[in-house]
C-alpha cells in the first residue's frame, strides 16, 4: 500500500484528490497539508511514501519546500510529485532540489494516479513541457558559460553505467532499460544505485538533470516522456 500526503492550499482540491486516491485499492491518503511548512511537518510525522505537492496557494516557496522534504533531518525522504501551472521554469529548479516528478494541473485523473504509482516505485515522471524547459535551460547555460558542468563525476561512470544513465535520461523504466540493454532488471537496479552514488544524486530525476548538464545526453538525443 502506497501512502500519499496531499499538500495544496485549495480545500476543494484536497477533497477531490483524497476521493480520487482513496478510490484506488493500492493507494491511501496519510494526511493533508494546506501549505509548505505543514507538508514538511506532516511528512516527518506521518512518513508518507509520496507527497503530492500542488503549487497553488501553499503560501511558501515550492522549491524550498521540495528541498526540505528531500533533505529531511530524520533521513525520511518521500517521493515528491509536483502539480504545477504552465510555467516550466521553476519546476526545473524543484527537480534539481529533489522532486521525483512533475505534472500540469490539467492532467487527467488516470494520469495523476499513474504518476503517483510511478514515482512511488522510484521511477521518473516528467511532462513533455518540462523536458523542453530542461533542454532550454541546459542550452542557455552552455551559451552563457554559467557554472561548470559536472564532467568530472561523469568520468567515474563505467561504459555500462553511461548506457544505463542515457536510458534513464530518455525516461525509460528499469524494465525497459533491461530490455533495451539485454540485461536483468536486478542488474539495472544495481547500476542505477551505483550511478546515483557516484554522481551524488538523490534520485532518478536528478540523474536526468545530471545527464543533460554533463553533456552525456545532448538536447537533440532524447525527449523525456511521462
């Protein structure tokens, strides 16, 4: 059973999300928060598997809320799934801060439920809009020569680990990577774990960001999918 903490400043939205999630046999709502600080407090108390964080009316900086959830002092880091408006710039910062995925507010009920399951399993959910934003940010940084790229950490990866990371950056699940590379799913899981440790990433989304920023994946190579 996957437990979910709902965090949104809109009371009707909280009711609707609770009804949707609790209609699923494998999902349960651990609690509800009306703003970011309350989400951080309840996450530490209730230890949910997933925090569904809506950026509307939470009364605090979304990126900072994600950072606090992902770097909780007690070591419990829930998978944070963002529900956001059409602006794909700041969700990019939230992904770098440790969010596990992103969906627009107009996502369907089926898409939202599927996304909760995906991030709970440790996989990535990134909307096509945010994938384009990610590519644009990387291109802009390179054009302006801002902040050194983390190439030295890329050098620590083996050839097989680079293959796995490239597949992760394309949005493939462990099962899809196993099929693509003709290796066992358990081997993929081991490779992903080693990659995260070597590059200092807290999750797959940060690994995707690293893949683009390090130059392993070029903007024209892959488009992430939800």
